């Protein structure tokens, strides 16, 4: 089955760190760009990071310097290392498969990250 | 940074046509993609490249894009279409989402 499954979410204190994982199955993971997208409760979708097939990475200003996206093709896995977490980072984090035309054709179910003391 | 503007809400009666707009500066020069998100679920792609439909998406879903406005059109609206809808583009190596539109089926 073609799917993405996120894990690693939880409660973390402000200033803390967390590492999210996304396990891919059912497709050739190494052939796709991969992304993280988050959604705060009751809010819209916010793009968090992207990694290309060659390992090139992209971030919006809101997380640049704090978050690091990486991938391990041998394990069909995507990661998001989140440091210096803030209350505003509280959200459900989705892993999404990108396409060459710039849209996301496969999403995971998400993992909840809560930043609170 | 590039901004996409969507109306917060659209209401339509069953069987009627819903139109959800996505405004952006010269958005007609970009490829626009649309997602449907129901409560507690991940987004689902419903239209890509302005007007193409992924397999499994009903023909009732269509899209257009010109000038400064892209539009998602849902014909013969059903109760099951009630959801949040988001437009999305790429701009300067960044992904941009619209703020989302809540479609209410009366």
C-alpha cells in the first residue's frame, strides 16, 4: 500500500527539541521530493520544509535556522529535526510527497506537536 | 512574499454550483493546485495544474486560472463536499497556501 506514516510528535517545553519521522512505503521513495506541512488547530496549512531527490533543502523564514529536514533513502524515511521550539510551532505536522509539477499527491495522517510548559 | 487570498467561507445549497476563488498577483502565470480537507483528516488533492483532476476525483470538480484569480468550481454540490479547501502554488522555491475556504452545504 502506498502510504506515509508520521511519528515522533509529543509534548515539549519551549526552547526544546523534537525529531519527527515519516516512514514511506509502496513507492520508490528516493525518486520523490518530500515535504513537511503543518497545521495549527483551527488554522490553515503552512509549508515547513522540503528536500529534493538530490538532498537540496528549502525552508520558509519562520523555521529557517531552527528546523532541519533530512532523508535516508535506504530506510525510506524522512525526518524533521526541530530545535528552539516555540508555542507557535504547536501544530499537526504532515509528511507529504511532492511532484515535479509542484503539488502534493500523497499525505500522511499527521503527528501532533505541542510546545508548552 | 507571495500571498494567496481566499474567502473564509462559501455556502451553497445541494445540487447547486460552488465557486471558490484564490487571488494572487498574476496568479494566471502560475500552476495552481487545490486540496480538500475534511475535519480530522489529511488534505486530499482535488485539482492540479489549474484544471486537471487526479484519478478518483469526480468530474464535478474543476478548476480555472487567469489573470489574478484562480477558481475551484464544484458542480452539483453534495453534502459530502462540505470541507475546507486550500489553493497552493510554488513561488521562488517556496510553497504557498491560501488561507483556506470553508464550504458549507446548506
